[in-house]
């Protein structure tokens, strides 16, 4: 951890648009003022973009405008000026032929919006699978201060007394119908029980994995990954993130300070410990490719992740869902376990301005059936083994 905060006050990037009395400055300020802005909002204070993947066609992110309002509160409180902007929102559940084809389109949208617009830092509002890596890729390329707020997972699905995991049970019920163990009418009835609140998938699927990767990389405040979308503490997280980004702009704390090789190594080990999605391999390699000088390869996944035990008992590998993971203490407990096992770069810098270990060392595990002791791990080598051949 070698970060040294920049001097404050100083002239910020947004003043290239809004500062002074030239024709161009008046042009930029005048048009912004059509939104009813008091003049002092453009006086040189941090202008913070809120990059929003909200869309009603991406149901996992349909609540993000509400969260954006909380981010704005935090930015105003800390003396910044928030400006929300939309970007393309790839929806895993409905985008054809597959959302994976559009991750890079979203990343390019994010990158060019940040680079081309008058902002000094950015809050990244993500949720559904591809949105988190896409936003981090775009932000890493521009390298202005950036921080992630996840939309959070849905509440547990429940059907006839049984926990129902997004995706996981869709296949299970479909097979049950084919086997004659469930009627088609019951299958339709289960549909609303599967997705009963705003938020992303409630299993440790790609969305929760990537929210966990953002946190393990140090690009979100500690605890961000697991708070359910509808829990009031998700709104608190958004509010606090708004406050934090203003200080990050003043300090000039950028993705290149946080997304280091050490941070990626922490993320790879965390992915093994949570039993995260294999899609994380593709996304982390792409994200590393957008950073300044982090050389991450498939061999790193094999070397670092292979022998890490999977201790998070969540579907699709295990029994519980994200709601229970949050109640058990969430990702900080897992990262602390890695630290205790000598599998964490404890001094990796996070967006908090402190070390990863400082963020997690005090946390407790409140449910050892959800976050398992190492001797009861779901599997002792939960990492990704890289196989080559034809
Ligand atoms: Fe959006 Fe799973 S479909 S998070």
C-alpha cells in the first residue's frame, strides 16, 4: 500500500468545461443550468458521475434509479455535485442471442461516456451479470476515481416451504415437469416465487460473484456484495459510497491505485472460497487488460485458486442463498478467513483509502453452516483448474 493522497484544493478536470469566463465555459455552464442548478455547483467542487445501468428491461437493475438518489445525497453532503447518466444495460435474463456478446459494448459506452464528459470521478451502479465487469472495464480504461455500488441480490425465493434459487430451480423444476413429478401449472405457480423482490439473482451466480469480485478487488466499500437489494442497509451503502467518492476525487485515488496485481490475486482466491462463477475468469482477465500494467493470465487462476477450499455454502454448489450469506456476515468474513490462512495480500489498497485487512479484521461469522469452517469446506480445492488440450 503506497498510496499518497493528492493535495487539496486543486483545479479539477471538470473545470476544463465549467471554469473561467471564456465563451466555451459559458456555453457549458449555461446549458447545464437549464436543469435549474445554482451557480455554485459548478464552482470547482468535485463533479461526480453516477453511471447507471438502470433499465426496466434489465429487471435485476430496475431499482437502480432509486439507489442513485441515495448516492446523490451522499455526494451533496460531502460537497460534490452529482450527475447521473445512463449507459447500455445488458440483461442476462432477456438479451438475445446472449448478454455475453454485449459486455464489451457496455464497457465501451462506459469508457467513452466517462472520458468525453465533464466529470472528476464516477460511481458505478451495477447489478446483473455483465454490468459489473463492463463498468469496471470502462472505468479502469479512463482511470478517474471510481467506486462500485451493487444493486444487491433478490430476497430468497420460496416455494411451498423450499428455498428457490434463481436459475438453479428453473432447471430443477423443468426437469421435474419432464419427469412427471411436477405439473405444468405448478411450474407456472413457482415462477413468481422465484423472483419475489427487486435485485439480481439470489444464488452465487455470476452477478453475486462479480459483486464479490468488485469488493475483493477493493473497488467497493466493504460489505457491498451481499446486502439484499431491498434491505435498508443497501440504501445506506449507496449513501456512504456517495460520500466516499467525493473524498476519493480530492485524494485522486484511482482504479490504477486499487486494481493492482495483488488485488486481482486476492479476487482469484476469493472466487475459489465463495465457489464463484467460472465466468469470473473471463471477466477478470478482461478487466486486468484494461488496467495499467496488470499482467493476469489463465495460469494465475490455476496457480492461485486451485487449492483454496470453498467455504461458502450457497447454491448452485451448496444449500443457501445470498440473503443468508448477508446474515452470516457476507464477503468480509470470507476475506478475513483468507487472511488468517495466509492467502490474502492484507495490505492491498481499497477505495476506503485503507488496507483490505483493516476492512475485514474485526468481522465475525454469525452462521457456520453458511460460511463453513475450513475442515467442513464444500470442497478442499474449490478453485479453477485450467485444463488445456483439444
Ligand atoms: Fe440478472 Fe441473474 S439474470 S443477475
